């Protein structure tokens, strides 16, 4: 998620500028910050200090954020806009330093549904587990049963290494191609009630090619603009 906001913020930077920025960020790679450990809990529920809390965790997190904050403040170009809706209940997902606007929900389920509902220009799904899979099927619900393929929100599963569509599923992958095909084939059966079969596979893709992803998103944006223009005409 941090990468998405960094890409949006530096959308107007040159490739050379962005490469230099990424190298600076790499010096404080967040992967070096421990996750899933009790050491990150510095305060107890009653506000007292947790004796087992690890101050090094906060130091590592601070150094990562400080590098991003310094880069943001020193950037002289025009930043691109993005909205961060961070997970409220999980401390391992810090506020995104490159977002230009922020929001928060107290219930994570409402947060996820809101993210999916508002992202009707298309969603790119990177590797994820419980929360990401839930959001994928929330998106399926939004798209299920639409009468016009032009308003079907593109679902792009960034399938690097066959994570979402592995030839042989294992504990490190989540096979979704057959599940999504089964769902959408029931949503858009050919000829039901006189309706033609909708070309949902063109909008629900397993893809890693950046240009193809951009082409699909740009086409959706153009279709959406036409629909909006017709609505307000």
C-alpha cells in the first residue's frame, strides 16, 4: 500500500528522479522492521508501559518514516493526489507518508467495504491474504449481476509469480482463477432473460504487464467519463 501512494505522489516526476527517490527509500527498507512480534507493543491497554516492549521497533519505524518525510518535504515537483485509509486496528500498518489525504474507520470491515465501493475506476490486487481476499470478493459482489459490462469495475490481480493463479496451488499461493470464473459465469449466464452474455473476462484479469494494466484502467476511465457526461446532460 505504501508503494501505491509513493507512485501517486511522484506521478509527475521523471523516471530518473523516481529511481533516485526509490534508492533513498531503500536505505530504510521497511522489511527490516519486525512484524508479528510482541516487542512492538510498547503500551498496555491501560496506557502503562509494556515491560516487554522493544524500543528498537519504534526506532526502526521512526527511521523509515523520517526518510520518507524528508524526501516528501524536499520534493519540488507537483505531487499527485491519493487518499490513505489505513487499517485502524492493526499497528503493523502505519500511516502512509506519501498520501495527500487521510481517513480512518473504527471498524475494519467498514473500511474495506468503503475502499472497494469507492474504487470504481479499477483495483489492482497485489499479494495478500485474509484482508485482500475479502476485498476481492467484496469487489465481486459489487460487480455481480451488472447489466452493462462498461460499469464492471476492472479487477486486476497482479499475478507476479503465479500467486493468484498458480499451476499447482501450495501454501504460498491462493488460487482464484477457477473460483472467480465459477462466480461470474453464474452472474452473467448467456441468454438469461434475453440478456446477452457479458464479456467479464476482459475486466477480470491476471496480469503483470504494466502497459496492459494502464490500458485497461484508462479505457475504464474513458467509459466512466462518458457515462457521467450522459448522466448530467
